[in-house]
C-alpha cells in the first residue's frame, strides 16, 4: 500500500476509536465514566486482532482482545451487540463491562468495535463492587458471561445492581459508542472499498510488528530479572520476572511468582499480558501503534493456577488494578527504570443509594534526563480525578484537603514525582473499601536514586491497612496520602 494512503487510513481508524470514546464519555451518566473517563475503545479485525485503539486505559486495552476472542464463534448480525464481564471469559474484573459490536457492510463482517467501561457498581454485598476482603467472584458482583445485549438483558442485569437507572444509562452509552464506531467504519468502507480496508488492517499490524522488533533488537541480548511484592492482607506476595531478550524477541517468564491468592489479588492471564504490553510500550517507542502486531514478538509465561494466571472462581477485583500495576513495575525494574507509585489507590464509598469510586494519582518515577511528574495516574491507569465540584454535588461527601504531597518523591539527580493528599468527610453513613499498595514497601529508585515515600491511609488520624473495609459515620474523615515516585541517579 502507498505509504501516504496507509497513513491516511491509519489516521481514519484512530479517529473512529477516539470518536467512540467521546460518544461514550459524553453519553454516560455516572461520574466514574463522564468525569473520570474510566473507559476505553478499540477496533478489531474480523479475525479478532486489535488493529487500533484510543489513548485510554492501558489495563482495559491490552486485555480487550481476550473479550473479542470469546465471542468470535457466536452468530453475528448487524446491530447485535454482545456484553460480558467474566474475567475468565475475556473480562478483567467485574466492574469493567465490555460491549462488542460486529460491523457489517454489504452483508460482509468487516470489523468489531469494542468498548470497556468501569461501572460504579455491579452488585454484590459491597457498594461499589470493589471489596477489599473478597475471596471468590461471588463476593464481587454479577458475573456476565458473553451474551447478546438487548433491552431484556439490560433490564435483567441492572436489576441486580445498585442505582439501576445509572447502570442502564451507562450501558446504553456503551451501545451508542459501538454503533457510532460501526457507522464511521461503514462510511470508510464505502469510500475506500473492502480490499483497501483489509489491506490497511494487515499493513498497520505488520508495521507495528516491524517497529517493535527493531526496538527489541536495540536492547542487549541476555536475561534481565526483577522481584517485587504485593501487600496482601495476610502478608506479602512475590512477583518475579525473568526477561529474556533474544534478537528481535522478548520472553517474560513469571514462573517464580506466588501461587493463586486466597484473596482478590489474582489476575486472569489477559490482565497479566496487558500489563506486560504496557511495559513494552515504555521500553520500545510509545509512538508505535498499540495493536496486535506490536505484541507478536513477545511471549508471556505464567503457569495456570498461579497469582498471574488464576483459575475460576478466584476473586480478581484487586488483581486488575493493583497486581497489574506491579507486573508492569517488575518488567520496568528489570530494565533499570525508577518506579512510580505502583498503585491506583482504589477508594470506594457508598450505601444502597449512592456509590462513589475513584483511583487517585501519585508520583511517577524519575526519568534518566528529567524529574518524574507529580500527581498523575501511573502505569496501568490513565484516568482523571473526580472534580471536587462534581463530587460534592453528587455524593454526600465534603472535600477537606486536596493537593500535592510535597517532598514525597525520591531524591536523586532527578527526583521522583510527588504524591497526592486527598481527604474526604462523610456527610452520611457510608461503607468504605480501600485497595491500595506501597503502604509497607516504598516505590524503588534507580541508579542510586532514593525510594519514593510510602503511601498512608488514615481514618480520623488512625492508620489503616493497605486493604481495608469498614463503615463511616457522618462527620468521619478518610485521608489518603499517595506514594511518591522513585528518584533516578546519585544526587551528588
């Protein structure tokens, strides 16, 4: 294909993904999607290969091919969309609901559009469906195996969730996003024809593969290794990687990591792969299209029944957000990077009438030639915060303090970024759940740089565990101090 034509078609495919994201965010009703933008969109070939994605949430996107693969053999028809959240059938954790829409032109299946959004609640015993103490999927909410998404399904599913009116609106926003993407793709097909469109798919996949192989070839051959821990309620769990660079290929072997967890820090294999793919983007060139072609030179090994390739019905709600962050960390650490906060600082507050969920930014690790940024979402998260105005308008909460945690970044020739302080006061009785990391172990620096400060969770001034669940009375205050990033290089 002519390079100019390919670039134009690549831009068109990317624009379709971005428009799907805009439709979803602008149509959603929950603050988690419309304010925090905790949602992602992508396009897939008829064979299920991700060909293009919007710049949304890394943990969503790298795992989304498994969701599309789970419906490939279903009977498809125009405007027949599919829904799922089962982590062992292509999902990540239960609040992340995926909607997949086949795209037809002239009776030919030409693509799939897919979007994934984190819903503020999907049922279960804990408001917000992010319990710190879950042991099985049954503790975490409604499990949706792949099924047709129609009005009957929407009514049945949302009837099992808190705030069903909001859940219905968000699901319909996901449907609208998929159909908007399908409409734009059919228009593109009408302009360029089926042959050129399919050729563009193949070319952009091959281009990403060539670029990734070239970047891997620039790394020194050999084995790189790193270990780090997760702060489980009962003690620390190990994540270990042996990374082998061999010419244009990379193998990431996690066989020495801990076994399957009795709590909720387990990952389905799709989430582990997603974290690895993010780290590879950092190690190579972020301008390489993040599609299936870029991942062809990479092999991820995680034994079945382990922490990073759990068996159903193991709980996974913390694995998607926290374990995925640590997987990315150990891969980057193996190649000498200073690490960021390494946690999403998950906070859920709610009762039967309101549900609030948020991830909170912190410090990023220092670069070889620059300080790390402060107060940002790091690694597997790419969301915004909930604006104070929106939070206080919609929820029985008052913001007491919100600002940078000055001096929490690690010292070094280049300093790590600072974390964040976010303190909330409950104005009504609320149940809280905290799933956080880097409270017992600090984010490490590199090349002589100092570690970032550990995070802290405080209830009325008393320190809480990294994973905590309990009740707030009106007037009580919950304070989150997020970790700083590691420094880089000797400060002298």
